[in-house]
């Protein structure tokens, strides 16, 4: 009869948002759990972690010490953010960056045929870098990417939200003011 409203993606999100939120939370919990476990192993035995950084033979002594000092706490912060649901998109982006770095470093070790252990979970894990460690890193990277995508779909950044011109009152705020004024 009249003009039909064009299809808007927000109309379909009513059904998919709870599912996307569950996928986001599951991915965040998975990534956070592995990061938390790894960071706890590294902080409990920092000298072993430093020696595993040196075994990769990619950086010098100063950079190795800096990596060994910062990496476990960076993993800890990312895992706390994902578990506490604080700065979720930034935490997922950080997890994507870290796991991409881990994958590149492990591929470098395989390329140079060093035959060293991953050192991902401290002295308790002495498995050498290979298909198993790359599968772990690849699945972590996949979970971080899926979690980030779900986080973006569930709650897009503020810039993507409908902008209100300066001085304008949003419809809901106007209704709230009228109800307050009628008391």
C-alpha cells in the first residue's frame, strides 16, 4: 500500500545476536584459557621461558629478555580481558596478533630445522615444534578471528552506530524527558 521499509540488517539480528554472543564467549573462553595457562607457566619459571626464547634463535640477549619479561603478562592481560568481558574487541585483536606471531615464529623454526621444543607451557611440555604445536596455534588463531568477528557483529563500534547531529535529542531521550516532566 505505501512505501515499504528497505531491509535492514538490524532487523535480523534479533534472532542471531544471542547465538553470536555465545560463540563469542566460547571463543574468548578458549583463547583466554590457553593464554592464562601459558602465562602462568611462564611467570612461575621465568628463566625457563627466557631460555626457550633464546632457543628460537631469532633475537639477541636484550630483546630476548624484553620478550620474556613482557609476553607472559601480555597474555595474562588478554586472558583477563576476555574472561572479564572488558575491551573484548581489543583483546581479540591482541590475541590475533599474538597467535599470528607465534605461528610465524614456529614456521621459522620448522623452516630452519632447529628441532626445539615449543616452550608454550613451560618445562612440563617438551613436545617439539611440529604439526601438533602448529595445530594448536592455528586453532587459537581461528578462535580469535571468529570471536572478533562475532564481537563486531554483536556490538559494532561506536562509529558504526547511528549518529545523532549536534544539539538533536534522540527519540528515547525525548520520551524520557517528557515522562520526567509529567511527574
